[in-house]
C-alpha cells in the first residue's frame, strides 16, 4: 500500500470521527450547499459537516475563500447589486456544482 493510499485512508477515518460517525461529505455535496452556507442560510447539510470538509479539503477551502472575497468585494460597493445579477451568479454556481466534470 502506497504512502498516499495510507494517508487518504487515515484522513477519511479522521473525517468520519469528526462528523460523529457519518461519512464525510463529498466535494460535490459541499459544492451544492457552499453558497447557502456562506450566506448563512439553512441547508440540508449541517454547518458542522460543511466546516469539517472545508478544513480538510484544500480545493473546497480555497473555493470558499474565493466566494467570501467576492461577497466582501460586492458588499463594499457603493451601489447595491442588482438582484437579477445575484440570481444569475447563484444559478451559475449551482450548475457548476451539479456538473460531473472535474474542476
């Protein structure tokens, strides 16, 4: 068994115990609920599970940081952001999360 395989198994076991015996979330599951989580909206996935995944997964953690920075930048704008634009951005994000193509 390679070092990488052992590392992945150990990491998965740590994540499993961190989420009270539940299997860790996949990146696709996190992608579907990430924007709602960052907006403070209730999702079907608990925020503890999402937080655990974001801490363990470098790619998803970086994606969350990018979303936060975009949200902060939009919040600093002098003019309010058009609701239609926000709706299109959210739809685009959901389509990306639903895509089976790798990031």
